[in-house]
C-alpha cells in the first residue's frame, strides 16, 4: 500500500492550474502515504500553493519551467515547442525513469502527441489508444479508443482489446475480464468490415480475457462487459453522448422537482438520496483518460475538473504503474501469438 | 386537419401484434378524423380485434394474408418470401398509390430491404437512411442514419443532411432547420475523411437549411442542432447509448428513492413531478424510425411498443405523407445543384 511511487504532474495544465493540481496532489497523498510528487511548472505560482499544502511538504518537489502548452495549441506545435514545457518535462521524467507516471489536465491532443513521441509505443502496438472508466448498472467498465485514432482497422481493434483487458486486470483488479466489440447488432453478419474481421481474429486467438463478441450502444451503460472496444470516432461520440444524456436527465429532474410545492417538499426529504445517486455517476470519480500502449504511464485529467477529480486521475496513474500495466500488455501480445493477425494479412494492410 | 389519408399497417409485425397494431390505429384515428386504415394480415386474428375497436368500424379494412415476416428472418429471406407477407403487401399498397404510407413494428432489416426494393430510392439519392426523433434540452431533434448504412462516404452524408432537413421542415414544422455533422471535435481539422469532405461540400452548396458545421456527442441531447447527420454505425451506437444511459439513470433514481424512509416519503410527494419528467423522455412519444429517401413513406415502429407508441408512428407517417416529404427532398437536391458533389469527384468515387 505504502510502496513509494513518484508521479510527475503538469502543474500548468487545466482550467484552474496550478491550484487544482496542487490540491489534487494533496488529496491523493492523503490516501497514499508512499506517494512522491514532482510538480512541473512556474515556481513563482506553485511555491505559495505548496506552502499551504501541509501534507505535501516532505514529498513534493517543484521543477521550474516558464513554458506551458496552451489549451489551443495544435499537436504539431506542442511537439515543436512542447518538450521544454511543463507537460513535456513531466513526460520526460517518466521516460528517464525518475517518475512512474505523468498526469496532466492540459491539452489532450498535445499530451497524446508528446506522450507518444517521448514514451514511444510498446513493441508490437501500432496505435496507442485513449481509454476511460465509466459507471454502469453493474459497477464500472472501461472503453477504448475514445478519440486517439478516428480511423481503425481490424488489427488496431484487436490490440485495443488486449490493452483494455490488461487495464481491467491491473487497475480494476479483474482476473479474467470480459471484452465486447461495439457494433450495430449482435449477429455475426452485422457491422463494418473492421469489426467483423476483428471479431474473427479474436475468436481464433489465445487470450487472457473472455471475448464475448459484439455488444451494442445500450450495453455500454448496462455494463454488459468489463471492456468495450471500438474505434476512436465511435468511442468518442458514445462517451460524449452518454455524458450529455446524463446531463439532460439531471436537468429534467431538477426542473421537475421545482415544478410544484409538493415536489419541492418531496425533494427536501429525498435530497440526500438523490445526491447519493448523483455521486454514483459523478464524473469526478471517473476522471482520467489513460493512454494505453506506451512505454510509460500517461493519464489525462479533464481540463475543468476540481481537486477531487484530479486526485482520481493520480490514483489511476499510481495503479497503472504499480500493476506494471505495460508488461502485462506485452505478455498478452505474446500469448496471442506475438502478433494479432496472420503475417500475410498484415503485409497486405 | 381532416384531409383523408390512407395508411397501410403491417398488422402482424411486432411483439404484441396484431393487438397493439389495431389499438394503436384506433388511438391515431381518434386524433385524425380523416384517417383511413388498411390492415394487412391474418383475417381470423384481426377481425375480432377490429370488432371491438368502435372508432375503426367505418374506416378500416382487412387485407388477408397468412404469410408474415419472422422477427429473425434475414433481409435476403424477406426479399424472397416477403412480398406476399403482411409487411410486403402493406408496402405494395404504398407503391400502387392505394396508401400514402406504411407502418410496421416488424423486423427492421426486412422492412428496410422490402421498402427499398418495392418503393425504390428517390432519383438522385444513392442510399436511403433511417432517421428518428429524440428528446433534447431544447425540445426534439432528428438524427440519421441510424443503421441502414454502416459505411458511408462524404456524398452519402451530404444526402443525409438534405433528407434530414426536409424531414425537419415537413414533420417538425421548422422553416429553416439547423444541421450539424457529428464529429469528435468542432475544429475543421478533426474527424475522419468522410466527415471532413462532407463538411466541405455542405459549406460550398446552396441549401434550404442552416449548416452549422461539426457537433459532438454531448450536443445530441443538448439539442445543439435540429438535425444531426452521421453514418449508420455511429448513429446506431449513439442512439442506443443515449437510450441505455437514460435507463441507467432511471434505475439509479429508483434505487435512491427506495433507500430510506425519508426518500420514500419524498418520492410520494414528488411522484407526479417525477413522472412528468419521465414523460418528457418517454420512448413511446418518440416511436418511429423513418426511412428517408424512398418514393413513398415507410415508418418502423419499435417492436416492443404499446398502442400509444404505435399511434405515434402512424402520426409520423401521416405527417410525412401530408407534407410531401419526398418532393421536398427532390427539390432540395435540385437547389444544391442537382447533385451534391462536383461531377469529377462523383466519377472517381
């Protein structure tokens, strides 16, 4: 529990940086006594915050840089100027082995590009992917890709399945997770070419997880499988649609509970129950998009989150590092035959 | 209001056919005094139901057939045996001009295949699409394609935009609807090749609607635009994800409101308000997937709906027929230049 793990934080990324980053680190440290923190960013702005964070006094260190990646920088710009930025230096700390993982609430495209460039994809992985946990009827599931790769072939999808399952074993603690491939129907004949071919490969491979075939959009919130695999276009739309629908529902409920005096009184009585329900879908407890398939742990926090949300993202980074997620992915690739599709198909694609 | 419109119903399609079909027709007729109904299916089963449906006595007629498309028939099977089925004959009634539209709660793939084969796509439309209304923060929007075409090119997406806008003008009564193209970000550089090319074509065309560029998943429940355009794979996943998330939320709310006696009492007081909220997202009032881009009106009702839901599907069919939706689509195709992409690109695709 208290094994020492060092996490590098991009102190300048996110809407309310560096304040939320420092307070998030303090919350995470409260739960993890062995945690060490490297804060990359503007010393003049971080130092006064750190002075007030009593729990971080003996375990956090500031690494000064004046450069920060802007929220609207393109990934290309980030690659050019970003390596000396708070984000870039935090990632370098993982590459050098000084830190076990990096967390940033900054520009997603920049974090993805810099992480990929500095940490490099794992041997055998063509395309790293963005994954995240979300609440379901059964608890929680992880979905990938959420937007790193908008156009995917069957081979990419198969690798996403391996990476997602390794995440479920490591971070979610499931010995043999179930995996579903997102499609428009459960029948074998349905779907586009990529999902049909990916299903065929997965059905014929040795796997350290349970491949359950196709799942549909409604199976995501139902928690039909522990891991949902899809291309980055569909995954991004599905995740944002679910978030938007939850907001719509919350808004409708709020309006309904204000619509009469009976409803208002009812709300006062049911308030703590209704709030506990909101906690179950509170995005702060599901904060942290993780990049899977890299030589190193890189976690993206929502830009607009608060200290609680940022602490969740740090927790995920610690669990990924402690569970040697990258090693598991490499093992699973070997188990499935060292490659996930026959050589002749690979040459043709 | 009371203009006579004849709608052909597949009386044998759906989980509780023919009962739900006959009672749905009665409800629809109550709202539309000019409505005439043709019921295709097994006379022995329909006749006793019709005898009890007083409002349908003078305006409904049974057309007997013993053949019915099964829920698990493949589209190919439906095409071979289905033309003499209750579904096929109901569609034929639209093709012959006897009915202005057809409604079926039967097998979606079969209805799509038979409608396309019998009614034929409109001149200039390459791929008919499946569209549906859904509730949003601002009221309601229509999304397409929902699964008729799992792989789409830019040209298909542009045609979906034209067809969706024509539906919004006709059925939703919006003189100049707004249209958004579903993507993983709002910036011009994001997305897959098809959406980027479609956006470019739409920006350069004369349109009878307001093209607002890219929208994201969370914009769907937000009601950011009146029409949401996407490929059938993404649209199917997004719609089912939204439905599943709404169910998850309802279930969490139900559990919360049972969790303590205070919550139970609160629920009793707020009950009618909470139920009115559920009505706002009640799928029965959004029942009816419509096939756009055909020479004739064809509407798919949910297989598991009740009479209220089936009546909604009939309403949509009547509105589409009364508003001459097909003519509007053809006009809009002409307005945009008679074709939706430059001839040289078309030849190459």
